[in-house]
C-alpha cells in the first residue's frame, strides 16, 4: 500500500506556504480597487472666493439613466445611479442645467440660476416633475462653510 502513497517534496511545502500570502495580496488589491473616494479629493484645497454646490439624484430618477450637469453651458459631469455632483463654483451668477442621458423624447432639461456667495453651500436634488427635470433646493443647506 505504501507504493501508491504520493511522495511529498520540498517544493510542495514552498507552494503551500505561498498560497495564503498570495491570497492576502489579492484581497488587498481588490479592496484598494473598491475605494470610493477620488484620489486627492480629501486633500484638494477649497478654491478662494467660491461656493460649494451639491446636486443629488432623486431615488426614483431611473437606474438606466444618467444625470448630466452643466454649469454656464459647460458639462461638468455625467452621474449614473449612486453618483452625485460635489463641486465648487466661483462667486457670482451661474446657470445650472440638468438633463438626462440617454436622451428621452418629451423630457425637458431643468435649469436653475443661482447667485453664489463665497463660503456658502448650495444643495439641490434633481427630480422629475411631469415631463421635466427640475432642480429642487434642499432646505437648510445654504450655510457657511467652516
């Protein structure tokens, strides 16, 4: 019976000891890839003489739709389900436009003109109202940033 027993070699022990190390290394790489903050987001300085603009998607916005935002006619991003806009605008008057991608016939973009004051936060939610996209101000969110 001993003739059929596989012989253990020195190399087999080396591979067995490397398996947990490689598994741990793979797990670390996966966790690093799942990081949700953008690089440099926490360390980026707040621009001087600016206000903070937050725009969220309403819960029933549509899982297959992206919210496309533009400020003063320039696109600032496309936000699929679970993503929101968080940025800074220089003090002064700005036109915020929200539209949907892919294009939906009969759905009109939403527009909001805001006058940004330095040090203030402006928070809105993009929501549907009939056939239009609207930007609804979140109450209690225009506060000084400290």
